[in-house]
């Protein structure tokens, strides 16, 4: 009798252990349990896409991003003199409908602006359903897996800007010498230089991520609209015209300043595959760095200090790394 009782106990115990393991395992694989940790507004993200008279690119990007699983809505920032044509609207609605037949609902909205200003892309959106905004240009494509990974990173640090394109600032060495040899105390009187792709590659350090492909909290849209110094907004409207589709603009630097000023922390650079479908290649042309440097100096003056914080952290999907 005793042996049988003991055996029963053993079997019972084993079953309980197995059952708890199994439920653990189920919890792991099922996607919904992971999502239920977040409230509704944290479940998905909204795309805010800046576009300008390149309908083929717009169609291509909308068609691509509307397939991403956790996308909630797409807001197209429209600053052209004439509103989007009926045929374009029909076409885009049709694409989104085709790509969301798996029961998801992706809303497609146009935020139509009268004035052509690059500040429009950060205008407050009143009816945004998600906290997360994915700000993207119409001419860059990231695979949905990269976008969703960046979204995961953002959920761990939702005050921070999380993006794919890092840039840096550094102190102008000429002025630094001045600083050392003249006991020049105020560090904010430094001049800064904008560092592009090469500088980030060379130093492994960055202090901005560009809003051509970045996640941030929607509260920064209202902060930008309501709190950004007027001098900076005017500067951006004045210098950032859509000439020749060339981006001699600085609104992305301004956004980095705004978030860094609010958080006192650096952004997060996320690994991701980038496909440029528009190929203007302007950033390699002469004059670009000087213009961006000028913007950085302007914004330091506008904020009264340099808010950007350098870092060398890069977020990488650990499933893609083989060796630790
Ligand atoms: C920058 O930060 C300071 C200090 O926290 C704050 O007073 C100021 O309003 C911020 N500026 C903007 C434009 O948000």
C-alpha cells in the first residue's frame, strides 16, 4: 500500500510540474499575452509620413508599411498647394484594404496643411490613438521586422527617441583651443560641428537620431507645436522649402534638440536594414555639412544651451547574433 501511495504521489507531482511548465511555455509563444501587458494606446504605433509630390514613392511606402502587424494608422503630412487627388486617395485606400485583410484595421488619414513648412511634419495630431509615433520619410523603406523591433525598444524607453539613422555633434576643435588657452569659462559659448554618417562610423558615437526614421512619444508633437522657440520654427520655415526635393532642412535636428532638452538623455540607435527608394544622395554633396552645422549653432542659441547628449549604445536584435 505504502509503495503504491508513494508512486501515486510521484506521478501527481510530476504531472503538476509538467502542467506548470506547459503553461509557461504557452505563455511564451502566445503573442497576445505579451501584448496584454500594455494598455490600448501602447499596443500599436502610428506612422506619420512626410511626403512631397512623389506619388510613386508614396504608393510604394504605404503599400509596404501597411503590412506591418502592429501598425494602427497612417497619417500623411500633406503640404502641397492642392489637396490629394481622388484617384490617389482611392488607390491608397485600396492598397491599405488589400494589405489588412487579416482582420486588422489600419486607418489612413491626410493631415492637410495650408502653409508649406517643414514644421508641419511635427504638428500636433489631435485624434492619434497610439502613444507611439513612427516618423518616416516617403523615400526610405525598412522591413517590418526592423520597424517592430524598434517599436519594442521604444516601449522599453518611451520618453526617448528611437531611430535608425544616427548623427552626431562635436565641439569645433578651433574653438576648443581657444577655450583651453584663454581660460574661457562658459562652455556653452562653444561652436559645434554637425557630424554625418562618416563621423558616426569613425567614432561609434552619436547624439541624435533623425526623424526620417524614428519612434517617439506623441507628446513631443504637442511640445514641438506649442513649446518650440518661435525663432527656431521661423528659421525652419524660412530655410526648409521643398526646393528640388532636396533636403537642406533642419527640422529633424530641431526634434532631436527638443527631446534631448526634455529628457536630458541620449536617443537610442537601433539596428535596421535601410532601403532608400528615392536616391537623392544629397547628404554626400558639398555644402550639406556646413548648412547642418549652421542649424546646430542656431538651435544652441535658441535653447540657450547644448542639450544633446552623446552615447555609443546600439540596440541589436539578439536573435540575429550568433556569438555572444
Ligand atoms: C528645455 O528645458 C528647460 C529646462 O527643463 C525648460 O524650461 C524649457 O521649457 C525646455 N525647452 C523646450 C523648448 O521645451
